């Protein structure tokens, strides 16, 4: 039965009128624009898709040349080469920027082939045009986002070396660019300023604010030794720049390697922790003021200096860790992160930040994260401190 | 997000239901607050009883609403906060900015006490 049907279709196709009708219907109904010109380039046929895409009716297009669509964005050499190729009997394939009747420019993936008669003489040209403007825009956006991503990756690969400490940080952005960040800045007196922050919202806008915040913190951390004073100055700068309702939570911790002290200030950031050598919580580093960028007059104070002992661990997180949710909408919470560290106290800081990230991802089902996941670990390393003592 | 407006003893109460998150929902809340302020409302209570989730952008919007009100000499208070949102206000220290109440009645009455 199938063979019989196929034979019937073939027979119909072979009948001159049947095949002609089918071809006409195909050209008339295809979504791509089809233009047929004579050898001189005068348009003899356009299909309905051409009318729809370009805004020119068949009546307006017939008798004119494809220069009708010329955008002026390709130079004469381009058209010269195109025609040379066509007259030599070779098809042209390429992307051409055309102009619609409305004046709007659009990208068109175009194939132009010559039609020949029985003597091999070129009689017509057939042009098939596909509007690829949306695709092109998407590609351009992805290209720029990729550049932004690479720049941000470089901002987030900072490493720190401080005598007596083993320090590491990691960021995993939910989108190609993110609003979380961490940084290590060596201050004039040899102390290390550790920053961890989270810009409200996600994506490209948050990434720009993150880059700005990072630049301010880097600058002020070289001018001010007090963490609270740095936050107050960064806040004043951000208040002027941020969009309505946008803000940054930021915790700055100052590690003093000589006196084995840590002092911090936190602008609305989630609690961070100092773990005893046993893994028990020794100190909770609560926020000391509102987030940055909201209130012009916000002033921030630093915590009293907290002395650090060998084997203690500073755990700095963003809410992408604590608020990561599983299928049942239970949150990962700080407890699970701290429990993980307690069970792996012998691991290096780099192993711990990697481990936290992997545990969070596994907890939330392994899918793409819904928020940026950032952690910084500073271990008071026994070996190094022993050597310097 | 659904917003219903009512008046109780001269106080404008906005019943919010749904999510206040990045994008349209946040804008909707902010525009509504601006609209109320534009109409001359000077005492506003946001009833968050029906709000399931507020993200960081939503919190930012509420702060903007608060600041806009303050700049016009008006006051914006919050009622019926979920446990999680209360925690978020605590963490960010914004609990020191907003006046918060366990229910709408208390929030409305608080205006009368001051007056």
C-alpha cells in the first residue's frame, strides 16, 4: 500500500503540471523570502514571505532591482565580488544587511544562485533570504556577556598569601555574570582585608555594581585601616550611583598576621563564623549596619578585635550557600556548611571552599544554581604560625 | 502579586498577596506606594500577611518605598511579617529602620497614639 502511494506521488510529480503546481506552492508558502531576477538584475518575482519581511508589495518590487533593499552598509567592492561570482556561475552565500521599506535594517542570510537555460546560459538569478536578525542579536549579546563573564572571572580569581594563614575563596555565578564577590587586599601595614559581598538581584546589572563596589573597596582599603570607615566611605559613594532599591551587603574582615587578630564590619551581610579548632562556633560575625547604597548617612563601626588561635577557621558565606533549597524547599542553611567544615577540618582552605560548593550543589539536586554561591575560608594554619612564632 | 487598598481610621492599608521579587512584582509595589503618596496619603501600612516570599530586590523596594514616604513627611509601617522576612530584616539591620507590627490593627493604632 505504501509503495503504491509512493508510486502515485512520483507519477504526479513527473506530470509537468503536478510538479509545477507543487513547486509554486512550495515557493509561495515557504517562510524564507524568494526573489527571482532576470540576468540584468530586474526583479520578476517575489514571494509572499518577501512582502511580509521587507514591507514591499510585489507590485512595488517587480521591475526594480534588489538595490531596493540596499542598506548602504556594504561597500562597492562587496557588490562587485558578489556579481563577479554570480556571473562566473558560482552561487553566493553570505550575510547581507538589508533595509526594509520602513527603513529598519535587518540581517539576512542570503543564497543567490544562477538559473541557466538548456545551452548553459544564465537567464535568471534566484535569491533566498532568511531573516537572521534575532539570531544575530542573540549571538552578539552572548558574545558581550561572555566577555563580561571572562572579566568577572578574572576579578574573582584573587588569591591571598598571608603568613600563618591558609586562605581561599570561590564564586559560582547563577548566570553568566553575577552579583557576588570576594576579594583580598593587602593593606599598607601588612594586614589583609578580606571582602565578601552580594549585590541585590542577579545578572549583568548586579555584575556592574559588583565591579564598582570592588573598585571602591580596593581604593578605600588602601586609605583606611578601619573596616567600618571603609564601609562608610563605600556606602557614601554607592548611594549616589545605585538604582532605586538596589543595595550591596558586604562584610570586611581585617586579618592581622603579627598579632593574630581579626576585626570586622558588616553592612547587612549574613552572619559569618569563627570556628574553634574543634569545629564548634566560637564567634558569630553579625551585621553591624544596614546594607550599602540605601541610606546616605549610614555609619559603620568595626567589631572589637578578636584574637585568633592556631587551628581556628573563619567561614565567610553569601546567601547563595545558606538559602540554596532542595526539592522540598528546605534550605541548606549555615548549619550544613559549618557541619561540612567540622567534618573536614584537616582539609586545606581551597579544598573546603570547593567542598562547600559541591555539597550545596548536591543538596539542591545538582541543577543550575538559582543564586550565586560564594564562600571564603581563612584557616589559622598551625604549621606557618608555628614557624613564625 | 495582588494589591488591595483600604482605609482604616484614616490610615491607608495595602493588603499584599503573592511574591515581592525582582522585576514586575517589586515595581508594582513601589508604584502603588508612590501612587498613594501622590494622592496625599501620609500614613501607610503594608500588610504582608499574604506575601509568601520577598527576595533581596523586594526588600530593596520596600526600603525605597519607606524612603520616598519619609522624604514627603509620610510614614510607612509593616504588619504581619513572616518569620523569614523578619529574619531578613534582622540580618540586614533594617529592622532598625522599619516600624513593624504583629497585625494591621496594632499598626493602625500606633498612628493614633502618636497623633
